[in-house]
C-alpha cells in the first residue's frame, strides 16, 4: 500500500504554531476515496505530519488512486480550516480556494518517491 508525501515551504521559527494547528485537526468525514461518479476507488489508511525549520511534510498512507486523495481532501472542512490557518506561516502562498486549485497544488507539491518498503515486499516474508 503506497505512501505519498506532500511538501509545504514555511517560514522558519514557527514550528510550535504549526504543531498547534495540526493538533486540533478535524479528521476527514470518511476515509473512503471516490471517483467523480461516486465509485469507490481507494481509502486513506493514515497520515503523519512532520516539521523542521522551513519544511512541513504530510505523509499519506493510502490504497487506490492517488488523484482521489486530492479530490477528497479539497472538499473536507477540516482541511479547509488547516489551509486557512497555515496561510500566514507559508513561505510560498498557493491557491487552494476551490477543489480544482487545491488539486493542482496537491499534484505539484507531491514529493518524488524513491523507495517504499513494507513487510509485504520483504524477501523473508515470501
């Protein structure tokens, strides 16, 4: 089951404020990811958020279609709230005002995956 990492460039020195913002995060209404026609295409399995100096990274563990994550997150009230509260601390402002803009940012902010290992891919597990 894949992972994705989304980056945010932030203003250094605000790690505590950012940690406070994420501490109160309202989780998504459902982990189920759907296609535009409503068909189930995946599931959010977990997330983690990490911050150091001028970089914030959100790691997403999921199954199914990656594009569905951006569509799903763009409509979630908790995500909208986080985006608004993070804005003053961002080094690079971005447009996430509507689902299309959010999706574009989400696609552009994903980090290149160079390795993903799990117990399922471990040679001793075969």
